[in-house]
């Protein structure tokens, strides 16, 4: 691997370094700084950005496993097409803003010097993505060499990974604690296990491919809460409560899944609390 590789513009390496920064900050009991790094991920790896598009493509090449060379070749062909569809000018601007955020907001002298076990693989993939976008301007011999290396990587047997599989329990649990504190500003009370599971799914959907999972979970919560409201409504004769039930039911029915963010997750956690309290009331009757 060339020594001139610019890891500051390697989307896979930078993402890993951000996770390590969060982990170190939390182990030093600096939750405020860890939250800054998490907010950088949320903002700069937002699903509307070119960085996110490249990150998904990068992860597909780094994490996927296939069983034969023809499938690997097909993946490389599709990845090359996707890489060339990228808005390179916008991507470079977004990476510059990401670097600026890291340098100015984190102020971590060790940020770029933490060890990344798969540095060479990540550097190869990023270089290949860059070369594909350069097309005829990139050295053909390097493209052939790196495509071969990435194909070998795809053919390796590896455990399927997602954002939860960063096996650093400090990151996994403590990042959720940060988000819990943010959510708790919206309503009081400790989260139960079910609520924490939803929150965890949300945290790890921010930069990964878990959006469909979190939406499915939220749909289930919405439906279950409406069922409990209808059951509660059938068992109460209080005009006051019936009026309140209809008001709450209307709000739940109007809950949208178009934009899942801190605010909407907060509302769903409140919804889950309501569901829990309704069950407790029904069981007590």
C-alpha cells in the first residue's frame, strides 16, 4: 500500500476513528466530548450525504462475503458504476467539512494516530473507489491490482457485521447512555429494557443499514399501543377518560415514520411508557 494514502479522506478509517474517540472519551468519563463525536457522525454521515453513499459502498466491499469469483466480479462491476455516479465535488466538500469538525470540535491530538487493524484493506478499498471515479486518469495497473485484492477480500469467509458488531462494549452500551440522556430531556423516568432496545436500534441505525428494522419496530409499537388503547376504551365508562383516549389515539395515528430522529424516538418512548401504564391499569382492574 502506498505510503501517501490520505487516511483523513478515507471514509471507513475516519468512521472507525470516530468510534474509537467515543470509546476513549467515555472510558475517561467525558460524556460531553463523546456526544460531540456522536453528533459529528449523525450530521456528516446523514443518509442524504455523499459521504453516507460512499460509506455504504465502502462497507459492501469491506464486509460482504461471496462464495465464487463470478459473483465477486459482478459486485466489483456494480460498485464501480455506483462509485462513478457519486458527486465527487460534493463528496470532497463534505469530507473537508468532516475533517474540519474533527479538528475543531474534538481537539483530539491522538485522533489520527489510533491503530486500525484493517488499515491496509481499508486503504486499498478507498484508493480503488477514488481510482474508479478518476476513470482513464487513474493508473490501470493499480486498478487491476487493487480490484484483485478486493475480490480476494470478498471471497474471504467472514462473520456478517453491522454497526452493532463493533465488539467494543464501552461504545455499544455507553453511546446508548449518551442518547438516553438526550432522550430523557424530553420526558422523565428511567428507561426499561424494551425502551433501551428501541433506543439501541435507533443509535445503530444512524450510519448503517438498519433503517428498515427500526421502522418495523416502531410500527409494531404503534399498533400495540393502539390495541391497548382500544381495549382500555372498551373497559372504561369514564367520559373524561374516553375523551383523553380519543385525543391520544389521534396523535398516535398521525405519527409519521418519514423522518426518524431524536424527536420522533422520544415520542415513541413516551408511547411505550403509555402502553406500559395502560397494561398495569388493566391488570389492576
